[in-house]
């Protein structure tokens, strides 16, 4: 397992948004954090569009996010990489993991998982039900798997116990301060979705290796995924990057900014008359952890970030 830190002369990181909606100020915060780190360490910054989810990603959002990033003043090495153009590599990785016998087809629906979990004495809290998996399909026979795969939709799940044994159980990840963190994987995760064939977890480790990413700078909401990514890197014999997880920008109620919550978009700010240099300065202030405006605070936003003196 390669645990050597990369040569500082060849640092490379990436900003990797998904075009499932318009970029909001939380996305801008992450992009600026990543760009600032790259500048500080003389690292190359790449832009990757994570668009494998054809059920949610739309070309109109891809064009919009690139326009927003240019308006914000970000620059990156060309060309932009699109995940949708590299699905063959993800399929090859699935086949490699199948040959290693560390993944299995899962036919369960979310409803079935909830019901099975509720029957277990150690059922997790309701908020965790959709992510915890009780192992229903793990021990199905090869014959049953083959029969059901012919007629039923299925996902590919990683058999975590078997995968950890395959790599010697010693799975940890390295942060930018030089500290190692043990993995916290406690259930079998989906690495091949029923609807699109792949998962974020699988695609991201393949892409990071293919692009030679040495340092991954991303939000703290992805910290729990890092152990999964390291396990996949070990299984597929991919290089080990260094990880940095930054704090998240929150709204006036202390909630993480998110597209699904209708957070303030960069397009909306641009149309309002916000100056990009003022927005950059505001979001990169030391100790900045909140966006203290609502979408109805138009005058307040313009007073702070607009062209008014």
C-alpha cells in the first residue's frame, strides 16, 4: 500500500462539481478554497465535471457552472474532464472487482432495506436507515444471483468484510497535516447504482488516479466517504492522494448550503449586480463560515457586495 506523500513539485488538485443545478455560494466557497490552496502550494488546479448521473445532470447546468466559475474569476488547466466520457473505465473497474469476488449484486429496494433494518434488534435511527445496509443479498448463492440478474434490476455492493481482508485490513487515509485516520466503513456500500451503473465512490477514485491528483481538497461533508475511497484505491492498486476537508459554509439558520434547499445561486447574484471580486473577498475572509443573507436581502447584499460605494 503506497503511503508516500507526493513530490511537492508535482502537486495537483481538482474542483469537481456536479451539474445537477445552478452553483450556489457554498459551491463557490469550496471552489475558492481549492483554488487558494492550489495557489499557495504552486499546484495545478483541474476542473472535473462529475456528470455520470444522467437522471439529474443536465448540459444546461454544465454550461452555467462553467460560466459562473469564469465570472467568479477561477482559472484551471485545460481541458475540462467530463465523467460521462469515461464510463468505460468505471465498467472495467467493476469487472476487476467482480473477478476479485469482493462485490455482489443487490436486488433490494430502499423500502425493503428499511423493513429489514426495522426487524433487526440493532436497527439504526430513522435518519440512518437509507444508508445502513443489513446485508440481505450478501450470502445469496451464485445460482440465485445469476437467475435474478437476468430479470431484475440490481446494484453492485462492495462486500466490505471480504474487501478489507483482501487488502490486509490496514486501510487508513492521510490528511494534509501528516496524520493518518482509520477507515469508518461499517456496512456494504453501493459502488454500481441500478440506474446509472456506477456510483460516485467508484468514479471519483478512478478519475483521481487517471488525472494524477495528488491532493484532494473538498468539503467536510465528504470526510466519511474517504475511508471508502481508500479501500477502493487499495483494491484497484491506485495511488494514494493526500486529503484535506474544509469546513462548510452555512446559511443564517446554521444549515449547510445545498442546491436542494434553494441556496443563493451565483447566477442570481450576478443578475442582481454583485461584483465578483467583492464576492471572492467576502467568501475568503479568514473565519468565514456563514452566508448571512437570505434571497430577500437584496439591498443588504448589494450594500456589501454590489457596486455601491
